[in-house]
C-alpha cells in the first residue's frame, strides 16, 4: 500500500535511519569527485541527501516521490548540500534560463575550483535537463554520477543500488515507456494541499515545447490507484487535492473502469474528507462541457481552470501547432463563463514567437481583453533544443520581445485589478495556509485560487476553512476580515 507522510523538515533531520537501510562494507580509500576512475563514496546504511527542485509543480511533486524513494532506502534528508553525501538537482529546461541554472549549481562542485564543494559527494541530475542533455552532462561536469530523466524514475532504486555497489556513472534516459512513477512512499512538502500526478508525459507536439522530448509519451495512471491514494491522503488529514498533468484533461483511464476525466474529478471530489479538488494544466482542445458540468455539480471541485492560450493570433497558434484557433479558444472561454459557478480562468502567454508580427501581438492583446483572465503567466519565447520552432526563420529581436512582454503584463495587471476590485464586499471561504508573526493576520486561498490576506482574532487557524469578507483588492491578492455571520 502506498504511504504518504508529511513531516516538518526539522523532524526529518532527526529521524532515525530506516531499519532496512542498505549497507556496503566501508571503504577507507579517499574518494574525489571528478575522477571517473574513483569509486563512489561509501553509502553507510542510510547516507544523507539534499535535493533542490527547479520548475513546475510536476517537478515539485516528482521530487516528493524521489524523496520517498530515498527515505525508503534509508537515506536521511538534510537541509543543505554541505551536509549531504548525495546531492540531487531536479531540473527544468522549459526555457533556457531555467536550464542554465543547474549548470551554475553543478559548477559549485567543480574539483578544479578552489572554492568548490568537492568532498567526495555523489552528484545527481534529474528531470528535464537530464533528459535533454543526457550523457553530455558527464562531459560538461565529469563529477556528476547520476543522470536520470523523469520517464526513468521507476529505475531510481536500481540506479541507486548500482551507485551503492560502487559504480560511478549511471544513467536512466529511456523515454519509450508506458509506465507511470508510483512510489510506496511520497514525502509531501505542502501541509494541506496534496499534489498527485494522474497523467505523465505529453502527446501534443507544440512546436516550441521541449516537454514531449523530456517527459516522454502520455501515460495515464489507473483511476483505482489514484482514488486509493486520495483516500489515503484524506485519512492522514489532507483536505485539498491537486491533480497534475502537462495536459491533465487529456486523462484516459487505462483500467477497465474507463473513467473520463470529468468522472474522475467527481469520484475524487466524493472521497470523504476531501473538500477541494484542483487540477492543472488543461489543454484547450480537451476542455469539454462535461468538465464544466462536473465543476458546476460538485461543491468540492474548485472554481478555477488554468487554460493556457499562448497567443491570440490563429496564424501564430497554427505555427505553434496548438491545434485550436483564436475563435475556438474563445468558445471554450464562453463555455466556462456560462457555468453557474463563477469559475476563474487563468492562462499562459508566449510573446515573440518566430514570425509574430505587431498585428499578431495586437490580436493577443485583444483576446486578453475579451477573455478577461483572472491571472496569467507570460513568457518571452525561448528557443529550445530538439523543437521545430528553434529552426524557424524570422526571430523576434530580444528588445522587441521584452517590450511586448511588458505591454502585455501591464494590461493583464489592470484587468486583474479591476476584476479583484469587483469582489469587494463578497464573502469567500479560504483554506488558511499561512500566518503573520502577529497571528492576527492570516493568508489563504479561495476556491478560485485567489490569495486572500485577512484579519481574524482567532488563533490556530492554519489548515482550517474560514469565511472571509473582502474589503480591499490589489492586482495579485485580496484583503479582508473574517466574517462571523
Ligand atoms: N502543458 C501546458 C500547456 O499545454 O500549455 C504547459 C506546460 S509548460 C511547462 C508551461 C508554460 O511554459 C507553457 O504554457 C508556455 O507558456 C511556456 N513555455 C513552454 N515552452 C516555452 C518556450 N520555448 N519559450 C517560452 N515559454 C515556453
Ligand atoms: Fe508542451 Fe504543448 Fe505538451 Fe503543453 S501541450 S506540455 S505546451 S507540448
């Protein structure tokens, strides 16, 4: 049975090593990272590990599962790389800047660098950069011992065993798999919201995107296994579940039950103890009326859909291979806005895609006005290896990309401010996620995923659901007071 634990890091640090910790005979010879011939450092039953995660919620959740695998093998998590024998970076390569970050981290361990942290550590690169760069990582950073993409995480216990047995370079780089990464133990970081991946990889082929290459083909997890984990999460006190997938609404139940995504949402929402169910990210093409009807019919399904549009120009959408037109996207917006519940809609934009003209950009701005998004993530286009768009002619100059991004973000900010201000006087239920030092100021999220900072004279509200009346609004958050009606 899968086990899920949530424990504060402090108690993990003092946790006893797992009784079944793997143990190798101790080695006495000094080991230097960076020497390919050197044996890996000793893994005395339950060594220490540090993991840093870059990128999206799926990466965050993958790391929670990787931590579970490591704890199961008897390793103990520590708070800094200096304290760790095993140092893992779970990486993101969606944009170039994100990918560069990991190489600067790895540089800190370069044995040639006098100020480096070389001390016989085992360095591992996981996730999208691992998949994208593969064994070339060993060329760029010969002190790395493990390179493993997310589609091979099922192999992690085996790869760890090989490191423990003395190998100093192991890789997991297969993407041709129909397996999902299910673990016996997941060490969740968030105290109240549990992330749960229901579909891995991606079968879409957006021309700018590295994900199909780095995460492999789409694989859905069986509904019964998902529901079992949700019941276990509810049993240990989680009330909010966030279902994850690059295209979460493309979910196809591989089991005999053949639940549709909307049916799965309803089944998760019915698990006793679960009060909120979120999901992300939805692909516009697979956003059907049944999903909106499900949100309408179940109080536990949150009033929020994240529906990345990327561009408001059909010409650019076609070049991006997004498989919908501007008009089709706007129809999806009408469908969601037509719901009985006031469902908030958030999105992603890319500006400066190759060949994007000023007119195309104006169409993006006009779609933004029509759709009235409640929030948006926006990015300058970044060419990625292995993607068709990287070879496209007519790149938009950097300065122009920057200008477009700034214009778009200013307009979106104004829309958000206006939409948030219109909520003044209304009462929302929030899940309390944080407190200020004074303990009269709290922060939480509404079902529509708005951040709401509020005052309450009550204590001990963390993790509770509280009704709050909105008294003020900014572009990114609301303020209010606890409502005691
Ligand atoms: N699967 C989601 C979808 O279909 O929209 C998004 C996944 S991606 C991790 C998150 C966002 O990163 C995308 O929606 C897109 O806006 C942005 N993105 C992806 N590739 C990009 C690139 N090459 N340059 C800039 N932004 C990019
Ligand atoms: Fe990337 Fe497109 Fe798949 Fe989203 S749907 S992960 S943007 S290829």
